[in-house]
C-alpha cells in the first residue's frame, strides 16, 4: 500500500476537503481516466483495491498512472477508551481531491478501457466519471 517514506509530523489535523481541484484536472498521462466528482477522503486501501481491479482486467497490457497519493495520516483511538489523554495513534493514510483524475490508463480500445476503469471505480467510495483525451 502507498504511504509516504517520511513525514515532518506524525499526526495531522483533520482538515476539510472542499472545492474543486485545479491541479490534475486535465489528462496529461494516458488517453482515458477516472475523474473524482465528490470531495471525499480515499484511503490507501481503497486506492490499492482499485489499482488491483484495474491491472487485473487489463492483464498488464497498457500502462497505468495513479495521480493521487495518500499523504494525510488519520489517527484513531481504540474502542472503549475514555475521553481525554491526547490524540490517538496514526492508523491509516488518506488522500482526497475533488475533480482530479485518479487513475489513467493507455489502451487501444475505448470500450475495454471503460470496462477496466468501471471496475476500478466500483472499489472507490465516491462518484467518478470516465474521461477520455480523444473524442471518437
């Protein structure tokens, strides 16, 4: 699973994900991609599950670019622990941007690329849209 090699601080504030992303909003790699349509956090596990579904359907033909990276640590407290005594330990890594293209791939066939990206989108908790660089 993806996570940063090194971070400046172990724990981070929760923050809010709102607005539409401008960076990563155009297809710069590949011909087809998934566009995130809602502001939501994506965990490293969800991104990995989508990547596996995508590459298994493609049978390693073509190339895949993942343009999102989980870089926000999410801390959780154990179950049935009383209030107070500081913040919990970091449990997982998240990433989230609205309007950015998550997964891009390069395939010859548009229908095959749409099928592969639809399988990947089923693993994500957000609404996504299939986008293509070339219009047919």
